[in-house]
C-alpha cells in the first residue's frame, strides 16, 4: 500500500467533525443535547411546544435559561442523563454532541530504543526520541498514555422501531 499523506490529517478530521456538529445543531427536527465541557451548562434544542420550559425543568428547583442567540435552553450539566432520556422518550431520537480526546499509547521502552524496529502504536514516530513532548502518563516501562486535543463527537441515539424491537412469531 502506498504511503498515505499524514500532514493535516488530524486537522482535516477535526474540521470535518466540527462541520458535522454545526450541521446537526442547525437542523430543527431531531433534538440536540450539546455538552460543551468544563463547567459550562448543557445547551438543549428541541422542537417548539408551548410547555417546553416546564417540560425541560421537570420539577427541578433550578429554572432553565433561554439563550436567545443560540435559540436553545441552558440547563445544569447534572441534568444530562435525565434530559437525554426524556427527549429520547418524547421524540424517539436525540443527537448528543460532547467532547472527547483521542488517547495515544506508547512506552518508555520505545522512547529509549536504539534499534530500528518499532512495534508499538506510535508506528515509530517517537521511537528512540528520549522523552517526547507533551503530558505522558507512564504506567510502566512498556506502557504510557497521553490524550490529544479536545474534539467533539456527534452521535444519534434512537429508540428501536416497534418492528425491530418485537420479534415476529
């Protein structure tokens, strides 16, 4: 197999993920729960109904805040599980947009190697480099991990349709 281009591939993937998240956020038919990370509140979009404020509040003491700019509800992060499950029950499906970080694995045995052969997941990128830059967590001589930049993952959660949920007799 010919060598695949590697420059910009992570940036291209990140740009594609960001574009997909924007498209999902802009659509108006499937509810979206955006968990931005950090201490920021959840941002929740779903089709209009006159009782949306009380429905999303669901008896909680905290009142949801309407964000006029993004046209969504802001609610506490602790509501994530409950809001997502209730949206799923009400609408049959819900998009979740949340941060994640890619995990990289390597090892001091690789970093300190003097030979050419490398069999770890860095595919030789850090082979014989001493200690590579970044925040590596060394577990043992044969295992260390680091996490890449935060990116956003988008997933659609849907209830199974009645036809696929109930086996035919």
